[in-house]
C-alpha cells in the first residue's frame, strides 16, 4: 500500500493534469478529510485499505472538476466552517473583504441592524453576527435549495433567515428606513461568460449569472437597499472584476447615495462598491 505522501504525490500529478488550480493543496485537504486530521499532521498519518480507497475516489471526483467544497461538505469563510453542497453558491475568499469593510462601518454601534441580501450559505450574515455579537442580522434568500443550506448554517445562531426575493419591495418592508448596513453578493457574472467547470457545472446558475451585462439583479438590489437603509446607512455590494465603473455608475444614477466608492481585492482587481445613503430616505 502506498504511504500517505506517495498517494498525495500521485494525486497532485493527476489533479495538475486535470487543470485543477491548486493540486497540492486540494490533494492534502482531501487526504486530511478522509484521515480525520489536519494538513499539518499528514506526515504522521497512515492509510488503511478503507481510507486509501476513499481518498482515491475523492481524488478522481476532484479531477473530474467537482468542487473541493462539495467533496468535503464545507467551505471555510473567515471564522466559520459553512456547510455547502449542490444547490448553493460556494463562498469565495474575496468576499471576506466586503465583510471587513462592513464590520468597520458598524463597529461603533452597540446593536446595528444589518441585512444580507442574496445570502446563499449565509457567509456574510453569519460572519457579521459572529464578529459583532450585538448586531441584529437578517439573511434574505429566494432559491429553495440555497435556502435550505442557509437555514442549516444559521441554525442555533442569532441570524434571522428570511425566504424572499431580495429585489421585492415587500421583502423586509417593515425595516424600511431603519437598516444601518446592507451587504450583498448578488449574481453578477454576465451571461455567456466562460467560467471554470467547478463554477459553471456546480454553482447554481441563478446565483452566478446576472443577465447580459451582469447587472440585472444589481440594479434592483441597489434600489431595494436604498429603501431599507436609514439616513447615513451604508451599502456594500460585490461585483464582477469588469464592473468597477459600471456598478458605481448604477449606484450614483439613483441619486440616493453619496460617497460612492469602488474597492479592489488583494489581486488589485475591482471587487466591490460601497455607498452611504443620503439623508432623505423617502425619495
């Protein structure tokens, strides 16, 4: 039987040939998963026939470009380990920057009111609730399969899950004019954009693609957020890296926001736009 290190080396070669972006990291994470250990302790781990076979099966599935997170059943995000699987968008590390920004905006508030629109797994809402325990957080999701993952992740937390359309004026209408912070990672990829197999074949289409220009959901979300926000409240909205000009323009065109700013991710690419609600919340 191969040693763990020999099996990982073979898996790395297979995953690299299959075009996986991070073959060594993925191979080590899969080995750690089946062995019930961490990557740092793999050098002292040993396979038995059952775990060896399970590892080989997972490696073959990853080589077929099934997402790593679907194979392990979870996705790390900030301080969280979120349950994920078919039917829900797998949260990306770059979204953590949006949460960073949002937490700074509400740091001085004892009990800020926060809404996460297009919540998916609940990564944003749950992170805010975890890292600002006084926050009152609502997570809105429309797609039934994603809603089940959101409810699973939010179970036992202070986050209120809302089944509803993030763009519908009726959704959370009782909060209109009272929300301190709206955060959103909407579907924003323009239709027809080539994406990796892990994304195109496994992330749900409605959570990924946002119409011909990628703005079909962003436009009404910007309007809905304006209604939800109190005077001086903040909006943070993730977008495609080609929308660093168009999304701020959409926000500015409403004439309901000030301080419209675009932010770059750690790779220097445009990643999210932010704005502050003007004082007149009745417009």
